[in-house]
C-alpha cells in the first residue's frame, strides 16, 4: 500500500481592519472549504496587522512548515498596502514595478480613459520574477513567490484568484467527513467518543454542541481520507451510541 500524499497549507490574513473588528473576515471559510475540496489541508490561520516586521515573521515561519502559504489583503493602491514589500523582504528579493503587471494595468485604465496614477501603478509593484495570478474581477494581479500565494482581501477578488491558481497546485488525498447527529449533550457521550477515538486513531473525531429542538444536543464529525475506514468508524460509533 502506497503512502498517501498529504499537502498542507496555512492562511495569513493581513490587515489592521480585521484585527480592529471594522471589517469582518469572509475569506477564511471560503479558503478552508475550497482547499478541503481539492485535497489541501488547511492547518493554521494567522491574522497580522499592516506591519512589515509582523508579516515577514509570519511568512517565514509558515512557509517553512507548510506546503503552501496563502495570504489575503494588503495589495491595493494605498500606503498601508505593504504585502508585496513584506514578501520581498521575507525572501530577500527586490521589489519594483513589474512590466507585465504594468501593461495589464495600463491597458485596463487606457481602455476606460483613466489616468495611470502613481497610486494605481503601485499595484504593479511585485517581487522580482514573481508569478502573476490573474484577477478577472478588477485586473490588478496577485502573485506567487515559491510556495507563498498572495491574493487580494476583497472576497470576490480573492475567490477569483484562488480558483485561478488552483490548477497549478499540488494536491493530495481529500479529507472526507461524516456527521452524526446525537440528541444528547456532550457530557453524556464524552466517554464513548473518547474510547472510540482511541480505537480509531487514524480518524479525526470532533464533537460540536448545539441546541436542537430546544434541547442540548451534539453533532459528531468524523474525518478521514480513507472512505472504508471512515465508514467503519461511523458505523461502530453509531452502534456504541445505540443510534
């Protein structure tokens, strides 16, 4: 039996507006669901401010641990959009106007009869030799350096970039899941679930409390990349719970 390939990722959310609560993040769930569906396991999410030192520190820590690092935010036209410079510093790569990105922006603004201002041209500043990520929504590209994939923070633009970069990603075994609804509180099933987890150490098991029909209940979620093993774990757990 060949060992399954595990591909991992981290998500770095960049922006003071996220940390202050002014903007409610809508990207984490989208990225997590998308990566799960294609066979990439999101293992960590960090949120950092618009501070170069914090971005550099996080990027270098995460890219050393995971197959991919996805970032969102900080690639717009304003002074606080410093992600490109931070990525360049993390890799020791110079950052400047990218001719390819500049052409994309100039063609776009020329077609609209708009001036290519220094602020707009700022969106063409990329680390040297970065791979461009297409932006079919608002044109200004994202980019990739090694295993770090840099995307916009605006949700619909981020999603378009994520889908665009997906064909170039290495993927692994997809993590499958089964949800078992139990009309009993966690305190009544904790010992059974714990014993079952020990029996099936290769199947991740989680318990999520909720109110169902006004009563305390639980949803048990089992995850595994092996469908046969997942089914066995689910069936035996149901039997142990007399479901």
